[in-house]
C-alpha cells in the first residue's frame, strides 16, 4: 500500500456509504492522531485501539443522526498525496467551508487542525479536508 492515509479515508467513506456502525482500520500513529481529531471535533462517536498482531487495529464507532440516519461526516478529501505533497505556512492555512469544516495538518508540533496550527503559528503538510 503506497498511501495509508488515503486507504484510511476510503475505508471511512465506504463504511459511511454502507451505513455501518463500526469500522476497523489497521493502526498507525498518524491514523490514531487523525482519529483523535475526528472524536474531538464530533465527527465520530468513539474509538478503541486494539493490540492484535504486530500493527494493531482501530475500531471506530460512526456517528449518525437518529432521525434522518445521516452521518456527521459529509465529505472527506485527501489533499497531500505521496506524489504531490501540499505544504503551507500558517498564513496560507486553508479554511474548509469558511471554518465549518476541518483541515488536518501534520506539523513539526504534531498532527492538528488548521485552527490550532494557525493559533500556534506553525505550518505543515495539509493531509485532508473533512466536513
């Protein structure tokens, strides 16, 4: 697999399309950080890391509206790819839907949202947009 983040986002997108309640993805430190951000911003209900095998897995409980059965995540978009990396400074940090969405950025101070990176005045690689 050449792009594990794109695989993570695709598994998440496919589970939402199929209306699954729980999703399992192979774990990595970067995927754990992205999952923590999704939980903090209210896009997922909960997650659990399980140590099984050399890599482990992350179980993610997806969040749905109880009335309309609509998922909290409307769209996921991979921005920086292995073939074309997208780096930005904190002044050029993108806003997703004028601040309603979240851009996940990998910085020298860790993985964080676009707003946190702007507040800390650090730039980095824009991994994905979520709204």
